[in-house]
């Protein structure tokens, strides 16, 4: 999960997040949280939740009360650090936390693992696992909650599972010879559940093994009498058989001896954590009719050997004829164990004298297969370098199983044999913290939960790094975890991840993976790591290495096969944090300073050329910049197709801001502002304006540093637009004013026209309409003077839009129609769609729904063809408004719902709040008051993150209407008064008067 925390139902119902425990109020709120936690990831329909709260006799207001409980519960979860985890999803509610966050899910997982271990004969592991499961209980399940209906049955199921787990645990304890302990503990458990036959049978066995033969028989008689008196039944056949065995003093009741056969498995790693899915895959192999070769692969330090040995010990009893282990040392090309010698070692382990071992490899392999035939042997071969090392070691048909670990995928093995691949990646955050918890102790981690989480993140989920960090803390029991976290966050993280006296550090382990690389792969590894982005493309790596794209593809594929990079999409890869740091150290060691400087320039060149190509495909009218790379233009994966260009930049989106910063830091200020300019068309289309603000700040700083007034004006103008799109309107006006001064000083008349246009838009959003109209007219005039047809039409379109905002739709039609004609003549489909949308708004205002839908339908179609998410959102919202005006609430809600999904996809909180407000209004008009309240209250919460007094006033107006519908005049009046005050502050005097005069 993304944040540390836990939801608990095995005792009092609790939610404990990063900010502490949630403030839960009332039994029913706890019931809702508890059942949602038990079914996390699954939508619970509203009727089911009503049943769990009230059973067969819910009140008339049950659904409305449920919505109120959910709203308050959502606030409580957000307050403790679980934001956005409780979501509305038709036909009910969904909790989206990972199952591992819920104690009941972890309990069931441990119980299943313990039962599997017990069935496999891994008794010690079963006992350890089941003891851990027992510690999760803090009392009765749902101790401070009272679920009804099916919820009560869920609680009963958990209690029954707890009893069954307790019986499995004492079964394991008795198999381990702990009968003395059982004799003292089992009577306490039987006092609470005196008719449990299995528990009584375990008690009888414990008494028998303690030499208390008569007491064991008396325990049986007590149960038999109780069953007859209370239930009128006799004990079952299993208990009767145990009674008979005790009477006969059957030797089968004595402790069984350990398994036989060679057992070469090294000790398992301590505090093994996580990997539940991988362990389940391994367990499933045991049930397959044809035993595959199991290949556990992963990067250095990811715990391949730990997983293989942990599982091997767990299932050792399933392989009584032998558990063989061999380390081929494939990570060390200087000292590998060749195949011939590997077979010799295995044959010796199978008791073959040296004089009987064949001299040739084929003979050894044949003898090895013969000896394994029909035998239940497990062979674990560690650190395999390649395919040829594995082939001679594969058993023939039969019950023997080969498990190999390797840093390579060994994909070619699948062309010859059945293979079960298991690829290990880094731990998730929950498992990382859990490992620290197990090594350091729960109390120490609980005291410093935040620093422990930081240590887990700084180790990148790499098990080796986590264990080294934990070992350093174990060796210094009084050292604060926060101190180690600060050390890891500083320079030299790889130096910190080392323990004195242990040569196996993160750096030394990664070095064993780097040294065997071919020269081309090693060069790609070093150079690709120097980029600033979270991911990189094979095409970029090829440019940095000055090789054709096909060579870059091969190098990247080879590194991925060796788990030194991980696939992150088509042709894209990512480094684990610690591997990236190691690769950069390799670059500093193996690349001269001049070469590293050239690599930085080639990286900036590649992005500059790629951004220019993408910009030409997305918006060819944006032609202010023609980049001049320092080296020959590199090969880039961008052509003339608009959608392909958008797809490319979407894949690169998380890298764009880091790359612009990288350009500035490496003395490429001109490239930094040019990149910012060239990416404008992408952000105009795709959204993500909060990132765009930071990007434009970087671009403006770069342009200012160059002393280029035209570049500075362009970047300030772009920053003003970004502020406008993120609803930071005062900052937009301030930045536009600075941009205008710079453009005027540079004599940039065309730039002045654009800036006046942007200033007018900001004034219009602030409802300062007189100033907006004046600025729009200046924009029209300056663009006409500059001969800028596109800018002139854009200014006309925005003038028309402001008239619509003012409620003067008839005056908007002339400038909008003129703008539409120009955009069509220029072939600018994006601005054509924007103008069509505004014409739809104008006709909606005039009451012509047919014309409005025609314009908006055309706008929506064009925006979707273009892939322009922002315009699509606006057209969806406006289309929904038309259907709302027609009284078609279902169609309106559908469009508003699509707009909501889209705003969340692009991270637009203003758009999300607006869509929620319209959804709430639609549900209110439809009479679904509970859903209306939920949408409106959620909109208020989102709106708090992007303040807008005018939009917030709409919400309070709608909430007032809702309270009036519910017959609550005082609440309605309070909401309307708030709306009126907000409207007044937003210069919306007509709206303020109208809402102030409402009466419930």
C-alpha cells in the first residue's frame, strides 16, 4: 500500500493510519468500516449494507442514514491518513485498501499457509505461522460493533476459523513434542468450547504422551457424557479411534521420527516476509501431474535464494528421499561451478562413490536421472548463470523436482521443458515495513512508524537492502530509526547499506551482476542511468550510446533479461532506485568527465528533437521555436501522426519536468525554455496543469537567465495560462502583467495580443466583466495590428465566451461565428471544437436545446478525434447541462459521470469538483436526495483544495435546496446565506440576490 496503516476487526474495530487512529463514532459506523474491510476490493451493494446495519427491519430512512454514516466514516479515514480509499461505486460502496492492510485478511492468509505447511509436514514452519496468526486477535471480532444479518454470520465464521486455527496450532505443537505445554493450555480452551471433538482429541493425546493414560480416557468420557446430555449424539469416528488407540497403547500415538534421505538445505533466512503469491505458485507446482522446472529469477538482492530455501524447508516432508542443494556461483564468472562438476557433487550427495561416477558428462547426467527416477527428491540449484548450466540437472519423469535461481529469465528453457517461471521484484511498502517490524521488533517500529516507513522507501523494497539496514539498527539498539533514515537520505546511500564485518553489501552484490555484462550492455547500463526520469526508452538509451535504435533495443532487452532493468511499457524500462545509484557510480568510474558532459547534451538534444517532432504533429501552428541540437539530430520515435505523438509524450509525461530541470542544471538554458514551449500543445491537450505550472516556472527562469526578452515574455505568458488553468487567478493576472511589460519592451505586438487575451480570460473567471471585455477588445485590436489571424480569431472566440458568462448570449453569436469561420479556414480543429462548445453554451442560454446539442455533439466528436481531454471534459459537462435543462436526469448524470472520470484521469481537481456539483444537482432534480448529498459534500471537500468562491457558492445553493426538500428550513436558510455571501464576494450580485430571497 502507498501509506503505512492498518484496519482491524479482530477485536474492537479500528483504523490506524499514518496520522494515528481514526476517530470513529458509534456502533454502526464501526460496523460499516468492518464489513467493508472484510470485503476490501469488492463493491458492497447498498441493500447488503442496510441488512448488516438493521437486519430484517430497517427504518424508513435507512439508505439516507447509511449515506451519512459513510460520509462521516470517509472523513474519519481521511483524517487518520487514509485519503480516497472509501469510494462510491455502483451499486454501493467500495473500500480500496490492499487486503494486507486488514488484520482479518492477514489472519486468513496465515491460517491457510499454516494449514498447508502442516499438510506438507513442515511442522515447525506451520507452528510459527499459526502462532503469528493467533497474535492478531485482540478479543472477539467486532468487539465494539454489532453487525446484523449476514454480518453476524461473518463474525461467526471468523470465530470458527480462529478455533480451527487454534486446533491446527496445537496439532503442530504436539507433533513437535510440546505435550507438556499442551496439557496446561488445552483445558483452558476446552472450558470455552467444551464440545470441540478435535480439541478434546488433542488434549487426550497430550495427556497420553505425558504418561497420564487414565486422565486421557477420563477426558474422552467427559466429552461423551456432555454430547449425550446436551445434543443426544455420540463422539465421531476419529475421536472413537483415538480412544481405542489409547486403550491399546498404540505405538502410532508416539512421536514420529524425522524424515530420512540426504538433507543439504542451508538454513533458511530469518524473519522471512511476504512473497505470498510466489509461495502459492510454488505450492501449486506440487499438485501438477508433470513436474515443471521452477525458475526463480530476479535482480541481485531481491531474495531469490531466500524464497527458494524458505519454500524448500516448508515442503521438506513432501520429499523424504532427499533435499539436495548446490550453488553454481553463476554470479561470479571467475569462479563458476561448471556443469560436469555440478553433477559430480549431486551424485556424491546421492551416495555414489567417486569410483562409480562416470568420467563423461553425458554418463553422469544419465546416472543422475536414473538415481532420481521414482524418488521424491527436491533439488535446489542456486545462482545459475545460463541455460547450459541447467539442462544436465533436469530430472527425468517422476516425482523429483528441480528449483533453480538465476538473475536471468532463462526463457529459452521453455522451448525444451515445462517451466514455471517466478520473477521477483522489489517488495511493496507494506511488506518492506513488515520485514523491519519482524527484525527490529513491533514495539520499536511502532514508536517510530514514520522513520521506519522512510527507511523502507529509501531501501526501495530491496530485501537485501532492508536486511542490511535492519542489521545496522539491531546492532545499535538505542539508535533512533530516524537517524538511519537521515543517513540513507544523504549522499552515499550505497555506502550506508553495509554492515561492518560482512562483505555482502548492496554494492558488492550489484557489482557481480555488472562485471559479466558485454561492453555494449555495460555502456547502455551506465549511460541510461544518467537520465533524470523515472523511466527511459530504449530509443533514448541508443541515442546516449550513439548506436542505432535496434542496437539499443537489444541492449535494453539483455539488461531486462538480467533483471538490471525492469520493463515499464512498450519499449520502456525503469531502474530500481539502488541499481540506478550503482549504475551512476559505474558511470562516474568508467566514463571520463568530458564523456559524461556529452551524454547530458545528447540527452537534452534527444528530448528537444522529440518534443519538436511531437509538437509539429499535435499543433503545427505553434512554430515559434526551431531547435538546434548540439550534435547531429538523433533518431527519435515520433512521426507525423498526432495520436502517436500524444501517446509518446504521455509515456514520457513523468520525465518532462525532470528533463527541463536537468537541462537548466547542465547549462542548457535555451533548451530548457524551448522544451517548455514545445510541450505546450501536449499539456493543452492532455491536462495535468499542476505539473505545467512547475514546468513553466523552470522555463521562465531559464529565459530570464538568458536575457532574451522575447523568450522571457513567451514563458511568462505560458506561466500565466498555467496559473489560469489551475484556478490561481490572482497569480495569473500578476504574471500576465509582467509578461505584457516584457513583450512591450521587446516590441512584440503579437505577444501583446496573446497576453491581453489571457488577461481577459482571468478577469472573466473573477467575474470582473467590464475589465474582461476591455482586455478582450485590446486583444482583438493588437492581433489585428500584428496580422495574426489565429490570435485575432482566438480573441473573438474568448470575447464571445465572456458574453455567454455574462448572460448576454445574443451578443456572443457574432464574434463566435466569425471565429469559427477563421478556425475552419486555418484548419485549426482544436480551436474549432472550443468555439463549437461555446456556441452550444450560447444556445443553451437562449433556450434552444436542439441547436445546443448539435453544436456540443460536434465539439465532443472533434475533441475525441483529437484526443484533447480538456475539451472533451468541457463538452461532456456542457452537454450534461443541456440534458439537465430538458429534465432528462439520467442522460445528464451519464455525461456528468463521464466528465468526472475524465477529470480524475488527468488530475484536474477543479474539473472533478465541477463534475461532482453537476452530478449532485442532477440527482437532486431526480429526487435521489441521498446520492445528491453525497456528491455535493464530496464536491465541497474537493473544492477546498482548489478554492473558487463562485463555484463553492453553487454547492451551498444546491445543499440549501436539498435541505429544503427534506423539510429542514433552518438548515436550508443557513446554506443559502452562505451561498449568497460567496456570490457577493465573487461579484455575482444577481445570483446573490436570487438565492438570498429563497424560502424553504
